[in-house]
C-alpha cells in the first residue's frame, strides 16, 4: 500500500483580480502580481498536482509526489476565469473550482458577497451603527435572537485578518441571526451602501454555466460548494442535506456522481454532514482548517488547507518548509 499518509499542501483562493484597478479595491483578494509570484514560487518549490491525482491517491492507486500542492478556488467568482485561468494555463497548473449552485442557477447575490461588498465600501462605524439599529428594530417581531450586548460578547472578537467590529458584522450577518432575517438585513444594507442592484452585481460577480463548462474543457476541476453557501455544520440535518442535494443537482453536468469533491462553505461541517456527503459519493472534502493534509486515510473528507496569504509573496513562513 503506497498510499498511506501521503502529504498534500493546499492553497485556497477567493477573489483573484487587479484589486488596485477594480471597482472595489478594498475587497479582500489576491492581486495579480502577487498571484503570478506565488505561482512561480510553487513552480520552483512544490509539485503542483491535479485533483485526479489526489483522487487516485485517496483510492490507493497512486502515490503523490513529494511536496504535492493543490490549488483551490472557492465561491465561483468570474475573476477566477478572467484572471486566474490564463495564468494557470501559462504555468501548466490545474485549478480546482468549488462553485455554489445558487448564483449559477438563480443569478442572485450570496449573503457572503453582500457582506464583502458592503464592507468594501462602507465606513465600519456607520455600518455597525446601522446594523445595531436594525437588530433593535427586528428583535421581538417575527424574529427572536439575543440582545446586542450578548451578540457583541459572543461575536466581536478580532482574528488574524479582521478587526472585532468587522468580525461582529460578518458573524451576525452570516450565522447569528435567523436565516431569513440575515438575508433581509444584508439586502437593506446593500441597498443603502451600494448603488447597483443585487442581480446586476450577481451577474458581474459570478461564473456563468458556459464559463464553468470552459474551465472544465481546459482541464480544470469543478467541485461542490453547497447551494446557498451556508454554515452546514450549524444548520439542521434536513436543511444541510437539502442544500447539498440541490447543489449536486444544479452542478450535475460538471461532477462525477461517484467521486465528487466537497468544499464546506466557511469550513463548516459536522459528523452528520460528513456522513451525508460520504453516502452520496463524495471522495474528498476540503475544510478551512490550516495545515498540511494527510491523504489516503480517515481524513479524506476533512482535508486541511492554507490560505493563499500564508505563502510567498504574502508570507515568508513557507519558504523554510519548501
Ligand atoms: Zn465559500
């Protein structure tokens, strides 16, 4: 058995664009000059592998090369097609694109992106005030949720990327409130801070079905990233399972039913989610837990990844490991 405990390093991307010249330069993403430098770093220091190789390694039929590295792109942004694909082809690398079903099918803006865009244009203090006012307005109506103080205590904690205010806004709008209310408040804030409709923004932001087909034709891998990009690990079983089922239906033409790949939105999953995707044919599952992944064992549905900002030219930590 050559396949036990093979190591795989995974780099995770979201937006890839000319940030400086884009309409929303404050959006958090990988600018192209850095992306190119990073691909050069990988070419020199790693062996970039294809998802097919990872799948064969999981099945015990293939041994990954030393310093194997996989490139993954989350959320199905059109800038991955416009800017990342040409560079991937130039370097001869495969990208694996994990695309939520809902934007492809319904051309609507995911809550996660409404929040990114609002944060990219709004003054954080004014946004925070607006949000707290809205929470007071909706509390005790049709919706029940904790007081502002309790929410602040629970969620306003900075992490390595965001301030406590930003994390608070993100968590409240991503997960703390009842789902329907999250959508309502995100849309109200979007309408206040952005001068474009959600549908036009969605059509600007996401890959179309034709573009996904083209990615595939160019040798890229397409994987599942849920339907409505929810925290699957916090949803009820029924809601989580329906979301994954719907994603599989919508992405059917791009995936292999017996060996599809899952990427948990926000890195959120639980035992039930793992069991459900396994039973339905997932062969690999990608998380947002940082670390080098071990392939060909019990953790094939919980593959660790690094953020692209953890590698040169954004961070030098990996130069010593490469
Ligand atoms: Zn995502």
